C-alpha cells in the first residue's frame, strides 16, 4: 500500500478520532480520514466549555501552540470528514474550542501505527532517518517556489509524521512549525490568500489531477474559509 496523501492525494480510508478506535493516520495520508470532529462547538465560536476563555494566559498559550498546525489544517479537516464533523468532535470532547482543536490537530499522528508512518515517509518522501528528514524540512522551508503555501502546508504535515516516526522531537517539530508560520505570515495577508496559493500549488504539482482529490481539497478549503464553525474564523493568519 502507498501513502501519497502528503503530496496531495486524497485519503482512501478513514480514521476515527483520538481516544477511540482508529484507522491510522497513514491511512489518513492516503486515506479518507475518519469522521466526527466538530458539529456543535463553534456554534457561537464556542469558547463555552471548560473555561476556554480566549483572554486567559493559559488559553493564549494553547492558541499559540495551535496556530502553526493550522497551516496544514486542510489535511486534518479533510481526514476527519470536514468542518462540521470536526465541530462535532470538539463538542463531544467537551473542553472548549481551542483545547478541542489542539487535541485533534496537534501531533495528529500520535496514535498511528509507527510502521505505517515509517512506510509512508520512506515511500513518498524518501525520508528514512534524521538526516533525510532534516534535508526535506529544509527544502520545504527554503526552496524557491511559485506556490510556497503548498510547501508550507506539507512541511508542517511531514514534521508531524516524523515526530511519530521518531526522527524529530515534539519540541523541535513545534519550533520548526513556528518558523514556517512566521514565513507564511510574512508572505500572505490572510488565510484566503494562503489557501488560494496552496490550491494553486496542488494543481501545479498534479495539473491533470491524475491522483484525484483536487475537488475534495477545493471543497475543504472553501468550507474552512467560509463555514461559521471553522477555526479559521476564530484564529486569523496574523
């Protein structure tokens, strides 16, 4: 089995939310990620549960930790079944909007089978050890590219997979993602511009849509930008 979703191919399977039975995030990478994440939380931008007050220092720290992973959030929305499904999962998690999204979007490969993650990284990215990972992360961060958002989203996603693979520590992955976020903030004024460039990059990567999945990504981007229950309505790019 191959796991090409990190490159832009749709998932073939589904994963279930953290804390329950799961199908595996490398089945998330070439998968139709499971369902059920958020239907009732963002209803009123639901900081409503468990003291998720956006003004508290603790919530601000959690929000800051969540911010970089949103560069790749299209993958997680797509994998879990869409904005409404993530909304439901966050609601069911019951600890508020920011903590809920952090639980499901930060370190998303945490419960995945290590062998599957290693196989995906090896097959699709030629990442087999720390050195090859560092080379790829540097390339995605610094290479000249007409559509840099495409690189930035995959950089975050690859770094999360590599945490599970044991090629990078959680703290180092988060530090790397903060650097990517800073670069994205310097290049794009808002999420709409960022994700427009992301989609353009995906088309440039696979102009004939030979791998399929372009329509699904476009739909997910549309939803995350416009749905009233999207986390992107709460946390701006900058």
